[in-house]
C-alpha cells in the first residue's frame, strides 16, 4: 500500500499546474485530467516558493520509499508476480495518460532532429536546431542543445523521422515519444518476466518490480519519453534470445539497440564473443564472422542515409566531449586538479576512462573463458549487466534515466552491483527537485550543491565497491551472477 500511495502522491504532484518537475511545455501539452484535478483539491497548485519545492521532495521520497519497501517484499516472496505485473501496467498507463512531460527537454531534441531530416531534408548529424529558428520547437529545445548535432543512434533518428512525418505539432510529437517509452517499458516488463520465470522463477516478481515499478523508470524515463527504454528493451530481449539459443537473432536485436543508443555496444560485443566461443572448436571463426556480419549489417542499414565525411562517427565524437555534473569522473577530475594546483585535472577524467576500458576488456576476456568452459548462459547475461553498471558509473555523464540500462538484468547480478543500481536509481530519483533552473534558482543551486558534494561522492564509492567485487570474481573465477543456484539454467550443456 505504501508503494501505491507513494506513486499516487508523486504522480499527483507532477501533474499539478506549475509543478517544478515539469520543463517548459508546448501548447496542448499542459497538465490536465484526474490527477491535475486532485492536485487542485489538495491545494498543491496553490503552494509557492520553498513550500512547493519541499512538497515535491516529500512526494518523490514517498514514491522511492514505497518502491524500496515493495522491492524488499518481492525479494522475500511476499508479493506475487501477477500483482506486480498489474501494478506496472496501471502505473505506466497513468504516467503516460495523466502526467505531463517531466524532468527533461530531451523529447524536444528528439523531435527537432527528426524534423531536420523529415521536414527540412537535412542531415541531423551535421545540421543543428540553431539553423532553423523558425521551427515551432525552437523555443522548447534546451539551450545546451540548440547548436549540437544529433548524438543518438541512426535507428532512433529514423524513428524520429517517422514521428516527424506523422505529427506536425510539438504536443503531438511529445505525446508520441512518451507513448513509445511507455510501450517499450511494458514490453521490457514482459520480456523480463518471460526470462526470469524460465531461469529463476523465485526472482520473477522482484525482477519485474525493479524495472516496471521503479520511480526512476516511471517518472524520469517514461514520463520524459526517453529512448533509453528502447535500448533497455533490446538488452532484455537480446538476453532472452541468448537463453533460447537463438544467437543470431540476439545479436541482431542488440545491434538495433546499439543503433538506438551507443551503450548497447557493450552487451553486443559480449554477446558476439560468447556466441563465437560457444561454437564447436572448428566452427568458432565462422561463428564469429557470421555474428559480426549480422551486427555490422544492421548498423550500416540504419547508418547509410546519414553517412557523410563531416562526422562519420554519427555523433559519437560529439558525445565523447560531454561531461555531466553528477558523474563520478567530475569529482575525480576535481581531486586531480586540487592535488596538482589546477594543472592535471584532465588526467582525472582520463584515468576514469582508462579504468572503464580496462574493466570492459577484462569482462570480454572473462566471458570468452567462461564460454569455453561451458558455463551457463547466465554468465553472459550477468556480464552484460556488469558492463552497463560500469558504464553508468564511470562514463562522463550520469543522469537518472541511465539507471534504466542495467535494470533489466539487475535481478541476476550479485549484491554489490544489484544494490548499486537500486541505490543509484533511488538517489538519482531524489536528486532532481526542479527541471528549469531559472524558475527556482535558489532551489536549483541547493540541488547542485547536494549533487556535487553528497550524491557524486556516493556514486564514486559505489563504483569502487562494484569494481573491487568484479575483480575478485574475475581473478577468483567466481560466478558473475548471484551465487544462489537457479532453478533451471537455460542454455547449459
């Protein structure tokens, strides 16, 4: 009941007119419906200043607390899978249908890149929104992104192209991305349920709840229309196909995910290595080549319409230059700068990137060894989850919706990465009090201070905890997944 009450409280606050959770909204996308009416009855729309900010913090805290209590009960077996699935469906429908756009203007960037290709006939990996100031979306795109080319994969840009063709007005386009995110979330819930009931039925309710009822998924990802949910669906579906030994289909789906958003490249590489080494000794080279051909072919199929000489990386070089304020690499860079009197700050970011590369290479080698030794398919699924946890914590940008990457596989991970993903989602869900800095500047400044000096150090500690545990498992040849024995390991033998 606490989980339901917390969700309703947060959704009602988010749907209140003028809620700090909302970014600038286009005409026709203003909050309305039963939750907005309830917010009026409760007087939320009459709160101002610090009282309004405090109410938002309390509402999100209730949602996070309720979720954590529910998650504990599902881990103990106190809540059925059917109950969790029904709640997840209802929560997603409520968020998409009765809550407005929240926490991010990314949906406007998605839509603008789609319009650059579909309406203006230009390449969104070369041309930027600043070149089209007469567009209806111009005033809605975040100031940081108006002169930035697309940094999303070509498959998603193709989706944006289709949405731009189908919807003319900004409100319709935003609604399309939000419904797409909600459907992707529910599809991921279904895939997680199918996978876990086959491998570890006792964890099915926990696995579905960890994803489908997570506030950081519902309010920071579905309500924001983020494409990270499409990538999460590809990761979950890719692992299910590996479990069913449909390896080429698994690689194809993961390649599509990587063409939506680059982080899926890590599980894609691990899956290819696993499939190649699992083949009989005399057929490993052929297996590697066929799986690589599938991945490359899909990547090229989506990329060809956008390829050009100015940016052949299709936004990846641009993305590599970004750094977010919550990322642990920022703190490490500041520490290096302080120790060197401001001269070697860049070395901190390089060091974090090097740790990420070394960690991934170690995972690739470890997966190859485990595949050769005939370990169960759970090993590669856990390795995929480990890689996404490492990227989330060691990458140059950390945002609440990045937690979505590893959540489809969190149920099979050992305690350190599992607890890290859940804790990061809870902390990041509480870390954003107001979306627009100019609307509540004082609250935003406090939010930044807490993020820099409390949240980011905590994320760094969690990263170190996970890396130490992973090193122990790789060097000690211990299972990458939770040591509790599964009921039926698919793909074994």
